[in-house]
């Protein structure tokens, strides 16, 4: 029996954060054993917020992201790793699907509204608005069964299902309807200085995010400076509304160790925040330094990285072309 298909990706819009890691990347090796996985580097998506950056800088970010995929355990001999812009079928299907996507539903996307709000003084790119349609093309081209994402992408995924159903209703069962995989813990890691908002790789305040490539000192400083609360005595307890900072740190620790939050609350009962942060720092460094060790090994070998992208694109084109042909045939008939 052939394996189910899983599609996932990251935009090379900055260095990956522990938000990206806890939200989805930490399970990629597990998925790789079960499914035929497509790991995309979504450079076209990154253009929605990087239009002014030079090509070289985007290029470097692509290679950084690829080397991070490898150091997080993605294996090019088992999975298909590719660059979105190398597979033209994505933009082609994007345009076709635009005809099955409504202005109203795109206007309701909270991430779009959030990003518009962040950039109030700049013009809004059309690409930022139609981002979920390109995401629909990415996923539907591969007849994907499963898409692991963090909570911020859940609404987009639901829209992908809506677009696919709309198309199928008119033309028959062309697209597989994908199911979302959401981690039980870590699906929304919050910013360290402002735990009411999501940790993001493109956040202008670097102290809000721990990056997988941060130095030990930087991780230590960011973690120690992270916002907690003034409970007296200190209380390491999950309470998202009254103690968002400590709750966020508990979620990160739970995600990295696999321990339940309720067990961590008992373990750190009556401990100072300083002690709690030190324990989290030890675990964080253990995870991140292991990733960094192989990252620097892979990142040096540019030829190897380009070979992976070349082979990955060839494979991705073969798979995606089948669906695109089917769609084009049905539209032209
Ligand atoms: N803070 C987060 N907590 C949990 N999961 C997260 N993800 C992102 N941030 C968090 C998940 O990581 C995957 C890759 O994200 P993306 O590159 O597609 O873009 P994003 O969701 O917009 O992530 P960022 O880091 O916030 O990027 P920028 O700053 O460029 O917008 C996705 O599965 C996402 O859910």
C-alpha cells in the first residue's frame, strides 16, 4: 500500500525560531518515518514581506533554512525537499485557484489583518492578501493527506479545504482534502517580551524570539529578560490570562521535554523564576546546540545543498505536474 502524503514548509523570511520548532519542526523526523513527506522552502511566500531585500540575502536565507531542515533530521534520501519557486506548477495552480477563492473569505484571514495592522504606514501587497491561495496550491498539488502547522496557520488550512471542496463540487473529486496536524503542546509559542503575541521570525524586536542559530549568550540573556509576573511568592503555574509569560515558558519546556505541564508545575512548585528559567535554559541549549552542531556542518557544503534542491525540484515537478495536468484538462474540456 502506498504511503499517505504529508506536505509542510517554512518561509525563509528570517532565522527559524523555537516557535517554528515547537509548533511543527520537532515532529518532522517522526512524520518522515510514516509518510511520503514534501518539505518545501516557501520562498515565494517570503516575498510577501521581503520585497525590498536583495536577492542574495533571500538566497542565503534559503540555504540557511535548508541546512536547518537537515540538522533537524530531514533526510533527502527519504523525503522530497524543494524550493517552491523551482516548481512553476505552484504559481500556475495558484492562479487557477484564485478563480475559486472569494474576496470576502480572504479578507477575514486574521494573519492578513494582523500583518496589515503591523505595517499601517506602508502599502499592502496583493500577494499578502492572496497568500492562502498560494498555500492552497502548494498543498493540493501533491494530493496531500496531512499538513502539520502551528495554530497561526489553522485558519489558512481550513480555507484550503474550502477551496478544494468548491473545486471538487464543480469538477468531481480532483483534490484530496487535507487534514491538519496540530501539536498538543507548543502550537502557539508566544513572544518573550510580549507573551500576548506570537513569536515570529520576522519580529523587529529580536528579544522576542529565540532563534535556532542564536549564540549561547544571546539565548541566556533573552530568556532571563523574558517577561514573567510579580506573583509573591513566585508561582510556576499555567494560567494563560493572568500569567502569560510563565505559561509560555512552561509550554516551551513541556514541548522540548515531552513532560506534561501539570507535572512541570509540581516539579517547579515553590521554585524561584530564576531557577525555573535556568532549568529551561539547560534544556534549550541541549536541543539548540545539537541542531547547531550539524547546521554548521551542512551549511558549509553549498554544492550538496544545491544538489538537494535540484533533485527535490525534479521530484516535486513530477508529482505536481500530474495534478496540474488533470486540472488543466478538466478546465479546458
Ligand atoms: N510562534 C509559533 N508557535 C508555534 N508554531 C509557529 N509557527 C510559526 N510561528 C509559530 C509555525 O511554523 C511553521 C512555519 O511558519 P512559516 O514560516 O510558514 O510562517 P509563519 O507562520 O508566519 O511563521 P513566523 O515565524 O511568524 O514567520 P514570519 O515572521 O515570516 O511571519 C508554520 O507551521 C507555523 O504555523
